[in-house]
């Protein structure tokens, strides 16, 4: 008897999240010295006289990947942070409502302490924390904040689990309990 599986053969999970920033040194400083990620290595620059960049990365053929750095953020995905220069580069940071909009959520054990820490470092917090008391996300508290260059980030915590967990034995991945 053969077991049918859906999806990508051998999939284990997300290895890294890649994103482009306007200033790599500023971004690495923020992720390492404010958020607590750990820097691993740097590559670059990469520049080609043919269409390699367009063919392999879907960017302008004369784009220059000035540098990239890999960071680890505790028990979550690694970050591959790029700094590019390109003739057709869009320098506007996408919002969540834009196609390609995104954010990275950072799970913390003590929401209030983490929020106070961000505030003490002059990080811009967007609004007041949202506390979910009903529905599948019941038990979750979150708030968005911005990196110095405007990238959207989120602080999130649900130390007693989420509401959906009462309805199923299935669990979303969680950085504090990676095997559950």
C-alpha cells in the first residue's frame, strides 16, 4: 500500500525569509542590537554583464546585489537580508494592503516587557495592543511596530495557547514548542 502525500516532496518547513532593505548595516544593527538576532555571514557583491540577475532572480539585468547577510533569530526562521541597487528599483516600503505586502511577527513570552523594551529603544509602535478574547485567536495579544526604515513587524504572544486549540489536536508551529 502506498501512502499519498500532498505538497512538495520532503518539505520540512521554512528555512529562511529574505527581504531587501535600503541600508544593510542599519538593518543588521536593528535586528541584532535591538531585537536580539545573531549575525552569521555576509556575501556579495553580485553583479553580472549578462541576463543572469533577470533570469535567476527576476530583477533588472543590471541590478547589483551589493551585499547580503544571514541572521538567526532564536527559534524561528533565519533572515537573508539584501541591499540592492537597480535602475528600476522601487524604494517604497509595501504596506500590508499592497500586493507583496508583508510583516514578520516576533513571538515573546512576556508581551508587556517586550513592548516596554521596544518603546525604550525609540521603536515606533502602531496603535495600542490588540487583545483577542474570542474566536480562533483567543488568548493572543499583538501590536505592529516599524523598523527604522519603515518595514512592518509584529510583536505577538499567546502564552496560554489560542482558542482554536480547544477544537482540534492539530497545532500551528510555535517557536516555543517547535515539535508540537
